[in-house]
């Protein structure tokens, strides 16, 4: 998984943080989390991209609205974790 410098800033992580699906989901607004997880899983399992708008709930309780475009490649789900298949 690769994050740009801007992605780290949007999600509120410093550059020493390891990019991972779990880090994304930690910030997703609770009301959006199931939908985001479903889209991410579908994109990874079907090898399709994802174009999705959702909210982030930041540690200071502020809310950010994001539009995420990501690309995934299809892999056997038994072969690796979701975070290894997802590219933002």
C-alpha cells in the first residue's frame, strides 16, 4: 500500500505511521464504516477500483469529507490480507 504525503495529512497520521487498511478504517466515521468496508472488500476481491465519498472522524472530533479514488488488483482472498491488495 502506498500513501502520498497528502494522504498522511488528510488522515492525520505522521509519515512514520505504516499505511494500512486498518489505519483508514480507524478514521472512517462510524455511520460510514460498513459501507466503506464493503466497497473496499469488493474492489479488492473483484480487482476493481473504488470511487467513494465518505466522512472521517478525526481524534479531535472534527469531521472531514473525503472523495477517495483507489485501485485494487484481484488476488485470491486466501493468499493475502486485504491490506496487501489495496492501493490508495
